[in-house]
C-alpha cells in the first residue's frame, strides 16, 4: 500500500492477486477468539479487543461476514494454530460443558465427548467476503486499488524510501505500508530492520454440506470444522512437514473424518482445497515503522484474520495522528 505524498490524503493499494483475499487471507479458517493466554508477544495485548472490534466493523461496514456461533474444543483443540485448550483449562470466556450440553450444542455429533470447553463468544469470519467488504468501503472513501501488481522492491532516493517498483513501473509514496506477509523480509532487505518472519504451510478444505450440519466451531486434535456460510464447511489440514503441498488424498481424508464425526453427512462433497504459506513472526505481531524517517511501515502477524480489526484500527490511528499507540508497544520493528 502506498500513501501518496500528493495529495496527502490519497491512498493506493497494490495487490499482487487478482482480487481481494486472493492470497493467504482467502484460505483462512477464520476462527476468532478473544481468549489467547499463549499468544506470543504483542498478540496477547490485542486479543482482548478483537470481539468488540468485529462488532464495530459489522455496524460500520456493509458486507462484513461474521457468524457468532461459539466454539467447542476438547482433547487439545487449537485456535488457528496458536492456542491449545484442554478440558482442564478454563478462565474468562470459557465454560466447562458435559456430554448432554455438547449434544445440545452439536446435535449431529455421533459420539460427543464426556467433557469439552465451550467459548460462547467465539465467532467465525468469512475472510474473503469480509476483505471484499473492507476494500469496497475503502474505495467508497476515495482509496484506489490496483490488482495484479507485484511489488518487486522498494526504491531508495537520497537515503530514504520514496516508493515501490513493480513490473509496470514506479509508484511514488510519502509512506510505504507493507502488508506482504512472507514477502516482507525480502522487500525490507535494504533497510536496517530485524524482521524475523517465518512461513508455515496451511491447507484449507471446502466441503458442501446440509445447512446447519455443524453449528459451532468444533475442534479436537485431529479435526477442526466450522460452517463458513449456509451449506459450506471449512476444514483446515495439519502439516507434518514444512512443505506447502495440497494433497487430494489428504482432502478426501478430511471428508471421511467429517462423515465419521457427524450424522447426516453422507451427502457431503468435496468442493476444493488449496495450500498456502502463512507468515509467522517468531516473536508475535510486527507492526510499526521500519525506518527512522518513517518512510516504511510494516504490519505482519498471525493470526492475521483474528487480529485484523484491532490492528487495523490502531495502525490507522497511528498513521493519521502521527502518535504512537500504547497497545502496539510490544509489536515494534527492531532496528539494527
């Protein structure tokens, strides 16, 4: 994204994909929880705001697609690879539920566990639909978006970054805002900044199903599923190796686990699957200026869909006012 110096209020977004959410965002499981005792670094500081910020977005931005279903976890289920919850771990927003309550929450479960953790405030986000809604809202307010535009490098002039280079040419900017995920370390190589961002493989499987077959976010160690919209389920796959490979065999394996877990799922069909490489900052979210002259600002985090409305609100406040916000104090870029 480039914040043009002339006029100062004009912002142009450069997106390498063909449309909103075409990259990693489009393959997000989208499970959002305000609980996150094990979230690394500054993520812990932001999680407490995310549920309220999603409520705000729903009111302010038409088309934001959120399902407030709550979640059920047992045996060490995860929240987007970050937080493990076992039946003995409880606290704010977590409720111990027994077999009868689990059956009431998920009546199609073939074999409910004796005990689970229920987080009634958890929600699911349709990440592609919500991204489209946010881009449309930005356009309505005067922002420009160029798709199919790959930023190849930053351009330095007089010791500062004055814009970005793409195969189509140069884009000038007073401030370059990088949200390029795993591509951020490469783009920032000319800068004196420490950006430890790794990559984690993830595959998301999409399955057609009778509406309401799955009613909450269901998580157990070998299986996670939720309904993203009426008649469509999302199932993330785990990766034992560091390679990003989409396997048809693994996708059909997820479909078989779904059928074994839920009654009424015999007619479910595989719609598709895709593997992506998620950015994983080693010390938690990295958000802030990457240069002392404030010509480059970066934002990269995991789980980005969970933290996005809070991080977006705080980043906008920081960029517009020029004042550092205290909630991001543990997310700062380390300069070398």
